[in-house]
């Protein structure tokens, strides 16, 4: 059985930064420190940080006054920021800089009196954070699919613009954007695609890997948007694909009569989980590991200056 490994895979710069912020905050202040929502969507990472002293909460109301609060990589609403300030929290912002870019874009568009459309998945923390950049309840409209567009009725004399959740499928997003442009010919798009470089690169690498593989294993948690999108790419190509947290989730029946397996990992999944899956497959008949070349990534997002280590 040949094992094809996608490149790039696993951690992106935004995830690296978020995890480093939590770890350095624990070193600086000592446990406990409080993180609003999972800092990234991966069970292994979250459990590891819990063991070091991170406490994950759903609401700021769960945090004692004056304690350390970290915003997750997905970003938070303006209301959450106010809540944290109101309890005199020591705040570190682990929001991915690419998500922050979307937030700034939304705020700028609204100041110019735009009707803003957000393409994304309802309930996802990043979407909730982006929707929460608006003080105007009618200022941002969420669109999840092409089917949502028929019901949109805006004043065509008002400027209309759109932005997107950073971790969506490139292909799915393009369909929605085309439908929006058809209905609103003058709709304004962001100056640069809001789909992040890491999402794009991992999707491109999966498309290459499944050319050589009979099945695809995607290492990532069920609540990871970008991991689900990777699985969908294989599904849409008619290739069996499975989303797993670790090698423990692999059903050996998936490997019956299989001569080639592709492996990738979502942007929140650490490389140690990839290597555990590879070891498992090698113990079940794997005999060759092939690294499939893809885009090179050299992006680095620095941690806040207050957490940098003085050398």
C-alpha cells in the first residue's frame, strides 16, 4: 500500500501564532488563563493546552474579574471585547491576522454606508465574530449558499459589497460570488480574496493527492471548517474520504483491497497526528511513503510584543 502525503498540510501561521500566544501567556502569568472558545478547532491541541493550564470558556461571564483572557484564532465580536474590558481582564488577541483583515474590511465598508454580505456558515465562531463587528443589526447579511440569494432584496441605489469566511471552499465560494454578481451587477468585492492562503494551498494539495489515491484520510476535528472542506473536495470527486481526529478513528475495513491512501491534515492539526496515522498504515501493509509536492509556505505571524521573549 502506497501512502501519499499532501503538502502543505497541518498547522498554518495563524494557528501556530494562536497556540504560541496561549503557551506564552501561561508562562508569563501562570495558570489558569482563560480562552474564549477553543483557540483552534482541534481536540489534541485543546487537550494539550488544558493540561498546561488553559481554561476554555464559552462566555466572558465565566471568567473571574481581572484574569487573563485570550480571544481564539477565529476572532470575536465587538460586544465580547467590551465584556472583557468591563471585567478588567488582561487581554491577548489570538485572532488570525487574516480574520482581522476581514473585520477591518467590514467596519470600513459600513462606515461608507455599504450593505455588507458575508458568505459563510451560520454558527461558526469566525462568522459570529465577523457579524459582530456591526453595530447595525441590518448592516451585515449572512449568505450560506446560492439558494439564499433569491431572497435578498436590497436598495439597489445603496452600495453593496461582500466578504467571506476565510476557511470556506474556494469552489463553493466562487459559485456564490458568481450568483451575487449576477443579481447585483454593481456589487463590490474585497481588494484581495478573503479565503486565506493556507486554506487555498491545502485544498490545492488535496486535489493533487486524490489523483494518486483510492481513499483520503483527513486529520482534523469535526468542528474544523477547513478540514471539512478538504473532505468535501474528495467527496465531490467520488473518492471515499474520512475525517478523523487520530489513528484511533480509522476503521480497518476502509483499507480492504486498497493499494493507495492519501493523507492530509487541516490547518489546526499537528504533524504528530499525521505521523501516528502513517505509522498505523505502515503496520497494516503500507510499504512506501510519497510526499506530494505543493506550494511552499513561509508566512509567519508574530505574537504580541508583550509576550515576546527577551534574549
